[in-house]
C-alpha cells in the first residue's frame, strides 16, 4: 500500500524534472545565436589541413588555428587561422586587421609577404617592411554587383590596403598606385608577384571598387588584373 501511495509523488517529481530540462535547453539555445556560427561536426583538421598548418608553421609565421564555423547561407570559416605575424629573411613583421583566413590563403600570403613584399621594399624603397596593413579577410558578403558569394565569405581572400616600412614611411595602394615613381614600381612588382601565388588578384586597374586595395584570393585560377 505504501508503494502505491508513493507513485503519484514520484510521477509529479519526474514531470517537474523534465520541465526543468526544457527550460535549461531553451536557455542554452539563447546563449548561442545564429551569427556566432555552428561548430562543424569535426574539429580535427583533415590530412591536407594538417599539412597546410605544418607548412605555415615552417614559414616562421605566428598564428593560431581556429575552429571550423558554418554560418549558413554560403558563409563559413573552415581550416582557418588567425595570422598575426609573418616571417621575413631576418625575423618577422606584423599583418594588421586580419580576421579568420583559410590556411591555404594564409600560406600564400606568408610566402608573398616574405619573398615579394619585403624583398621588393628593401630593393626599391631602401627599407624593410615593418607592417602590412589589410582591410580584412572573412566577411559574409556577395561579390559587388552580383548575387554570388565573395571568396571573403569563405575566408579565402584578403584585401591589402598599405605597407609601412621600417623607417616609418607608409605606402598606400590608393595614393601610391599613381604616386611617386618608386612607390608605383614597388606596388606593381608586388602586384605581379601576387599573381604567381594567388588564383585571383585585383588591383586599382581592375575597377573603381579596387582603387584603394589589392584583392588577393586563394585558388587554382590565374585571373590577374
């Protein structure tokens, strides 16, 4: 008899427990809005991803590997890094204003920065590079004037706005492209070199939307303007 009389109480306690779980689940969902991004099912880099990270490490770059994120709508950050500094022949220099950047693009950027940008700055401008100034990498947006997602929406592109030399001189893409002769030469040398490392390179001669930066996009193509 005592067992039967206790059953209603046990059932009531179980219902209250389930209701509590429902509230907790709702609270957890609210703490992770859609714009934070959903973690991918696997946080372990693929063999190719691991190889890319290893190659980037050998360039003497300073970076942090980031977790994969799927933001939906064609926007994602996969096999990406937060790149802080890149290697030079004599040490490292900074790369500013970067968000997540896919590892293959980061590798291409690191090689370009060392073997093209820094060496060209020494030879043409008489000073090493102290900092490359970017206008960002990942951005969930379309290609200007189209409905297609930009490579920025996959963190596969970076926009370069300017370069700061060790002697304090700053070369901006916007002013330098038609500026002093040594600035024009330097920018065109690094532009041509980028075309050998990136699938798509767009500069001020391409259209008005690129008058103030170099768009460097990883890939297997060879579109250079």
